């Protein structure tokens, strides 16, 4: 049995605590929670009958049986918290994005290696069943030559959402729609289409009063010659519309839609296989809990990696890839130029304090 503690008791912690506190993940259970907001920590701890702490060092030192700490704090604090907790020799899970600067990501990877612990970055949408089927088709070369990959994040986040916490919509602790809401989808696009050669992006802050963008577009060129398009906004009104990915190749097209890339919309190939006709029927229904869908499979993957010493699907190096692309998007926005990866950010505001 692996004992998992949560550091950060905000919105996303509800999903983590529900899974671990209700024994929904085999061989894992919730051991403790921590948040400097004592009321938040106490409420979550009382619900699942576990100890609570206001200080993460106290938790790590006193909870000797804890094997893994999940860091669910604001994005701008991820690096600080990973670096502080790594010497306690407990494996670390960190929510997306893993950090807000490439230097911080590199420091996180380095200190976890030095302390002999695993670093897992949460990208739970990779475990959505339609997404798994798409990746399988790509691995089997069913698309032939890749032509175009597109993601669309059309969500609603009003001023009340950003006012819930002071860190939301800030450069220092959050980033805008590219770094926050669209980061999972950007990860999926790069995972499916391969390494990015260059990016050109534009953004606006359309409907809310925040430092960062609520709407943006980016055009990508992949190293394999294909093109990509990112459309991301939290200015959809009056409610969420979609979170989708489309892959087009010379031999087929797949589109996954729904709220969180969880609903197969199109599955069409020139060279048909036996289960193609059943694909839409089997993967076109929204799951009962779309918010955080995939976290259960993600935790099961983490448990398997630790208990059986397997390589993580999304370790620190893999998590860094999408962060570099997001940083390049912001660099392009600030410079008004096409940015070629690999690069050193000079104008990117993400993570600036």
C-alpha cells in the first residue's frame, strides 16, 4: 500500500482526495493533507479522516509512512515546493504545468535525480480512452503522412473565477489560458504530432480584468513538416463549449471533442480495420465526472511505476517539453516573431515575479 499526501487543498485537490480517500485507486490511500489556509486543510482532512498540516515540512518530517506527495499548489509555487520537499526522499507528483520557467523545470528534474526519487507530472488526459485509441492509431502508422494537428479549448472562466484566488491570471503564479487551461491540450498535440520546429502566436485579454491573456492563437510547424493550430480561450460565454483535438493525415482523420478530449467525434480511415465501425459507439459518451477525468488511471499508472519500478509516461523531462512550447508561445506573443525551438526565453513573461 502506498501512502499519498496532498500539499495544496484548493479546487483540484477535491478530485485527488476523492479518489485516494475513498479507496478508488488500488494499492494507494490518502495519508494526510496540507495547506497554509488552515480552514481549507481541516475541512478536507475531516472529510476523509486524515491528519492535516499547515506546513509542508512538518508533514514530510512527521508522516514517516508517506511514500508520495502530490503538489497541488498554484503553478508558480510548483518548483519551490518540489525543491523544498525532494530532500525528504518521497516521490513527488506535481500538477500541470510542472513549472512556469524552464530554469525552474530543470532545477526540479535535477534535485529529484540527486535525491533518487521519481518526479511525475500530471497529464491525466493522456489516459482518456479516446485519446489512447488515437495514440494507438498513430503508433500503428494508420495516418500515413501527418498534415495538420489542431486543438481547441473554448471554455468559460468569468471574473468571479479569477477573483476566487489572488494568484489566478497572474504572470508570477498562473499564466493565462495557454499555460493553465490549454496546457493539457498542448501536451496532447505535441505528444501526437511530434517535436515542434517553430511557433508564431497572438493573444488578447478580451473579457476579464487579469494580467495575462484569456484568448490566444498559435500556428505551429512540426519537425516532420506538418502544421498545427492552437485555439484557446476562457472567454466563451455563457458556458463551456469544448476541449478538442483533431489529427489529419493522408490516410485518415480523427477528432476527439467533448469538454475535455473525452468524446470521439470522428474516426475515419481509408484503410479500414475490423473495430473501426464500433469506435464512435464505444467512445462517444461523456463520462459521469468529466472534471478531472483520467486522474484515476493516472494514479494507477503512478502506483504501477513505483511498485514495479517502471518508467513514467510523463516524468520531469516529458513534462518539460510542453512547458518549452508554452514558453515559446509567450515569447512569440511578446516579440511578434516566429520562435524556433530550442531556445532561451528572453521576453516571455511566464513566471516573472
